[in-house]
């Protein structure tokens, strides 16, 4: 049986200056997901329908509901936190 074991990042606080990076990564995550779905034949539809391969989130990131944007942001934040927890630095050059 599969038991997810994500890295515990609860003690890592992201600096506020990484907010722009978080948003950029969140949008890129969405675009990567959408591009893959479209390659698989999915297209926009008002509701998700696996049989007809339609999905309401196949829209530009800015047009997503805030709840979906938050999901993408959470994935971006967790990725950055794991990077920082692993001893790497994130800095803009």
C-alpha cells in the first residue's frame, strides 16, 4: 500500500521576496499541466468529462478560479521549501 511521505517543510518560512517566483512557478506548473492534457487530446469544457476529454481548467492561469491558483501556488511553495531545506539558496541574479 502506498503511503505518501512528503518532506516536512513546516519549519521553513519563505522570504516575501520569493512571492514573484512562487507566482511564476505556479503559472508554469499550470501551463505544463495544460500543455500535456492538450497533447493527450483534452480540450476546454464547462465540466470535467473524462470520456470526452473536457476540463474546465484548460484556460490561461489568470482565468483560473482562485482555488485552482492556490493549488498551483502550494506546489510551487513546497518545491522551493524542499530546495531551501536541502541546503540550496534561491537568489535572483
